[in-house]
C-alpha cells in the first residue's frame, strides 16, 4: 500500500494545480513518478514508516486501553460510552504523535520530488537534516501532527464503538471477524475524513526547507492560508489515496489487534 502514501504526499505538497508537471489523479501521479523518476521512487522513504509502524500501532492501542481505565476512574464511569471512546482515542492519538513526528519528517523529505538527488537514503537524510537544521528539525510539525493523530484516533475509536453497538452481536468466529472489519473500516474512513486537513498542513510544514520563507507554521493559521489561496478543496488534497489505504487498513488493524491480543491473553498470560 506504500505507493499510495507517496501519491498522497505528492498531492499534498502540490500548490494549486502544480503546472505542467502537476498531478491530476492517482493514476496520473503513479504514471508520472514511474516515467520521470523510475519505479523505485514509488517506495522512496519507506524505511522510516517500516521502522515506526509496529511501535506506533502498539502505542495507539495500549494508550487507548490505559486512557480508558484512567478516564473511567476519573469520571466515575462503570462502562465505556461513545463520548468516552472519542476522548480516549484522541488522547491515545496525541500520545502516538510524539513517537512518529521525527519519522514523518524524514519520510516527507524523501518523498518530495523537489528533493530528488538531495538524499541518497534514509540515514543520509537524517544526517543532512541534522547538519543543516539542527536537532529541533526532527520535531518540526509536531503541533499539526498532534492534531492529525488525535482527530484520526478519536474518530476511529468513536466510530468503532458506535458501529459495534449498532451491529447485532456475533456468535461465531467469522461473525466476530466481519463485525470488527466493518467497524474498523468505517472508523478508518471517518477518521481520514476528519483529519486530512491537518495531514495536509503537517506535510506542508515538514516539507519546508531551511533558507525558504516559512509560509506554514501553526496548524489553524496554515489551514486558513491554504483555504484562502487554493480553495477549501485544497485541504483535502491526497484524500483519495489516503482513504484507500486507511479505510480498509483500519478494518485490518482492528481484526489483527483483536485476534492477536485475544491469543496472547488466552495462551501467554
């Protein structure tokens, strides 16, 4: 699914229509990347997300469970409600953001077509970013990253609770799998609908290089700037490849988490 992430980033970094070399659709973007940069460019920057993907998901679900216990005690609640699911999800997403922000920065720099030839690989990018911008560069975009992850996870876990409550109880293994996939896929889709504007901002902030005017800073002023200069639709650049990846991905994520955690609880604890 990673080429879709490259496509998403290219669209989010593209100001306006991008001129003669701009991308008009997912297929057009994939075709131009392969034609102009070679097939390997579809996987440029893949090492940072590979390195952080498993820890990121572990932190998301572990933090969500711990925040659930914390907020239930704090508010004196004996059961989980949908508002509580949204709150715990947002808290877990914000926690997750601190882990991923540096990896996201390196990935964005490698995926940007304007940086082609600037970095020979992931470690070369890390060294050059540190040499040119200092250690603080690796937390660039943290605020928008916090909003991105908090809103996605809040929507994800909130929708999962709602869908599970609305669907009939499953009485077979297959039924449980299907119920979880549907809930997770809808949750992933809604989370993506909610957080894409903050993802666009994060990408723009992290894509800014030293020596260039810092056009994008804090998340909400940046949202206004993009909407004013490029129209409201620009806040959803890259939405199609993003939702194609995170919609079904959200379903698979919940199914795998439920099955693996259930196995561990039954056989290893």
